[in-house]
C-alpha cells in the first residue's frame, strides 16, 4: 500500500498539470499523481524532463539512462514504466536488458549507460577516466551534461517511488 496515495480529485494547478499529462499520454501515472500533491514539484519535474527531451541525446538514449539508473537504484516502478516506454519507442528486449545490466552492444550506448551508472554509484564523484571514456566514445560536453541531468531526474523519480511506495501501474518486470 502506498505511503502517500495519489491525488484522486486534483484541483487548481495540480488539475491543470495532470489534465495536460492525460491529454498527452492518455493516462496519469501514479507517480505523477503522487508528486501532484505539490504542483510546484510536479511542474518542475515535468518542465525539467520536457526540456531534456529537446537535448542532444535521442529518446532511445534517454530511455537507456532511465533503465540503467532505475536498475542501479532498484526502482521497480521506474523499471516497469521505462520498459514500457522503451518498447514504445523501439527498444527491443535485448536493448532493455543490456541497459539494465550496463552492457549495451554499441559503444555510444555503452558509454552513456556506463557514465550514468558511475554517477549513481559514486553519488556524482565520478573519476576523470569516466569522463575520458565517455569522450572517447564520442560524447561531447553537452551530451555529458545531459547524461548527468537525466541521471538526476531519474534519481528523483526512483527516490520518490521508494519514499512513497508508489503502486506500479505499468506492466511489472522482473
């Protein structure tokens, strides 16, 4: 049972934001409705995530990060959500499993996932070699900053799900 139940009858800014989410994706995920207790936090989260969608990393690369970070933080909710999202944008089961294990087959995907996992494992205290390896795989400085930002936004959702014990409303994954 969730420690903080999702908002079921939103009002004001929360209603406006959640109505927009539903119009865009056809549902209001429990995570969003739970964060919606604070419309400021929900709005900030969605604005940050939305801004990052306009960055240099592709949708598939952003999902690789979400899966890697979700796995590193043992977030069942985010793994379920990002597995579904990943499949929806064309990631195969092997791609999803590889991101979770930290072993994407292509050098660029591996560099992105490795850096994201290093950010999580070291709480941001990555080694010089972590950045050098990312650059050697072709990531530029803007993309490295985006990997950091995407890792952080996913850490936020992972931790929100841990704190609130959000009920999973996506197909569960092992």
